[in-house]
């Protein structure tokens, strides 16, 4: 991890942080007012992404870090799945769905690239 001294330097973490902000903004809207379960689950999944990247970084071994990155990537897909539910329940528009889905997809791609890097170029 040459050049990375803090988890805050990791591009995937930075992107995931933005996704968390977007998820919180989205779920603060009136459509989510009474659906506490979905709101909470989406927020937890988004927070899990940044948390697992940070926690994995602290482990100090690439093998353990990769394990936490896979968890973060899974949480990214969880957010995407929950976006489908929010859209199906008419909590969000197609445009908002696409915007956040694509943001989550870009985050997942950064995580996958970082996994490949840590594994020495092997498939993720």
C-alpha cells in the first residue's frame, strides 16, 4: 500500500463517504418518514462500506484488508438492492434511483480495483 498512510487517503473510502451522505440525504426525505426499517437498513449498509474499509486498513495485513474490502463491496450491493425497494415503493424517482445506483456502482468498482491491487493483480 505504497503511498497510503491513512484510510482517508483511499479513493474507495472517499467515494463511499459521498455515498453515505447521499443515502442520508435521500432517507431524510418525507417518503421515508414512516418506513423506519428501510431507512435504518439503507443507512447501516452505507455506513458499513466506509467502516469496513477503515477497519480493514487498520488490520495491517493485505490478506485481512481484502477480507474487509469484500464485506464493504457486499454492503455496496446491499445499498443497490435497497434502492430497488425504495423505487418499487415509489419513495424515489427513476432519476434518483439511477443516480444513487450508479454512485454505488462506481464505489464497488473502486473497491474491486483496490482488492485486485492488494492481491497482486488477481481477479476479485
